[in-house]
């Protein structure tokens, strides 16, 4: 049979439970705009009056109130893991699309001031020289236009190298962020396990850990697996970076390239600091895209090589005509002379005078420049097919402008610098558009996953206000029960047996 005073405890447990519900609801409302916060809910269980019933015992007790067994995080683990994956993919494609946009800015096509327009100005300059081979003004203008072309190539190569250096510095920063984040996750694992084993709630700590894991996923494509004791193991690629309370660190494998030209001797990759250097880290996310950009066969090196091809093609085709080594359609040499009878000069040269094993200039986009001898004396510009001084065989005094005209015709060559550059710009445009489309598609997928996760774990203020009223009314009702029982007990204790006295 139930105790006369048992109702007090039943009402009291209800007061405790409803107040806990109010506290949790208030916590949800307070963190409605907190990034990474997971909505919480109290789980109440009715208390049994017969916790250890006897075999033949009977009771008419209806229960002993209510208890809050736990405060749950309304989290869907499957959506969490999907979110880590999709955020890593979004970070990868965002970095990749951003890099292509910066590369497009380097070339700035189409534009009246970009390389294609400056090449056309140079070819028009050769036409002007061909029309007036004896005048110095068109030659001086041509040399200025050619200098501008070489400077444009130099600037583009320098801009690509600057992008490489900034990306390389960013990768160094992200390595430190990954190591710090992994250590933070390991520390949170320990705090959560200790709190859980002590019977305490660790929901806010779990939210912090989830944010750190998502950050690591965006940085390096990390994934996570829950352990039975409440800890979480985190992986980068197939290797474990956080194992319960311990974390590992990564570093850039040394020696590493710091500039594009360093890629001839070094590469850029990531390694585990506790493993041999040849064991690389298979990263995704932002860092995965950066490693692709910086690698020897990566994006920046590839476009830099394509730009070098333009510079090399320009120098080779122009020099072969200007120095008289080019052959005509019949395979005969095409001699070229300046007004002063000079010949055999290269129009474009290597800025630092470097040559390969065969003694040929190593000309690329960063080092191409116009021959200083021509800038000092425009009469050395090879514009004629015959020697104007009459000193060279066959001894004819000729100033015909044929070589200048042949140089102007290089603008229409299918294998010339213009065609090579136009192919580069076309391929860059296709690659950039592809990266933008993939980024937009991936971001849409990520937004959908985030929306699904927020619908389940995010705070809905309308719903919380309803819960607030529910717990408020429950608390008021429990208080009324307590008041009623108190009144009954007062009647029983203080007034029963006083009749007739």
C-alpha cells in the first residue's frame, strides 16, 4: 500500500523534471544562433514503485513519480559523416575554382592590354617596318612594342610564380592548423570520456568536437568513426590522425619547392612526422587542392609550362627569320640584313645569358627580352633579304623589307606563338568553367546535406516556445498537486480528532 506522504515525493520529482525541461529548453533558445550547437531534449521515465518486487508481494501503488534519465543530443550520425565528406569536397572544389580564377586574372583575356593584343601590335609594327624599311621611327616603335610583349610574358610568369609562393605559404599555415585541430580533438575525446564515465553530460563538448572534426574535414578531407567509450577516431585518407586521446602530426616533406622553378629539383608533398619521409599523406579538402596546385606535375606548373612554350615559340620563330637561319618553302636559306649590313642577330634573347648543353639560349616566359644591341641601334634590325651595303654575296645593294614582311606573316602561322597562346587561353577557359561548374554542383549538394542536418539538430524557436509552455504548465500542475497534498495532510494532522473537544 502506498505511503500517506508518497504523493509529496511524486509531486517533487515532477517539479524537478519539469524544471530540468525548462532549463534544457532555455539552453536551446540561448544557443539558437550558436554555430555547431545541437538541439537537446530531456528524456523522462516514470519511476516504478516496485523496483525489486517480491514473488508474492502485492501493492496498490501507482508509481513514485518521474525522473530525467538523460539529456539527448538530437544528432544523426549518418548525416554528420555525410556532412564531413561533402564539406571536404566543397573545400576542394572551392580552392580549385579560386585558383583557376586567379590564373585567368594573370592573363586577363580578352583585353586591349593583354598579351594577345600586344602580340598583334608587334606584328602590325613589322608591317609598318616592311612598308618603310629605311626609316628609323617605325623600327623604334616596333622595338618598343616587342619590349612590351616580352614584359607581358615576364609579368605573367612572375604573377604565376607569386601565386605559387602564396599557395605554398598557405599550405604551410594549414599544416599547423591541422596539427592543432587534431590535438584539440584528442583533448576533447579525453574530456568527453571522463565526463561520460562519471555520469555527467558532455553534450556541449561533443558539439565542440564535431566542429573541430568538420574543420579538419574541410582542411584535409578527414573522416571520423565513433568508439564505444564515447571517443571519436579521425582519419586523413586511410591513416589515423586521432586515436582516442592521442594525435599525430603532419609536415611538408623537405626539401620542398618554394618557387615554380624549384620544381625542376624538388616537389611538394605532405608526410607523417612519425613515419619515414617517403610515406606521404593522402589529403583532401583545401589542402588536397593546394597540393595538386603545387606539385611538379600540378596545375600551376602546367600553366607555367604552357606560358613558357608561348615564349619559346615566339623567340624561336622570330629569331629564325631575323638571324637568317629560316628556310623558305623550297628549303633554301632566307638571309636577313639590317640597314647597316649586320646579320645573324637574334631578336629575342635570354635575359641572363643562360644556354643549354648545346649552347642554345634557354628562353622562357620569365627571362625573354629583346636584344639590347637592337635597342641601342635600330639599324641592326634585320628587315631586308639583301645586304643594303652591297658587301655580302651576291654583292647586290638591296633594301626590300622582305624579312620584315616575313616576320609580320608569323602572326598567321598555325604553329606560331599566337596559335600556341590562343590554344592556352582556350584550354584555360574550359578548365576554369569546368571547375566552376563542379564547385557550384558540389556546393548545392553540401547545402542540401546541411539543411537536412539542421532540420534534425538545429534549434527551431517555434518548437522551443511550445516546449517552454509545456514544461511551464507541467511545473504549475505539479505545484498544484503539491499544494493539494499539503492541504490534505494539514487536515489530517492538525484537524483530525478535534471534533467534540
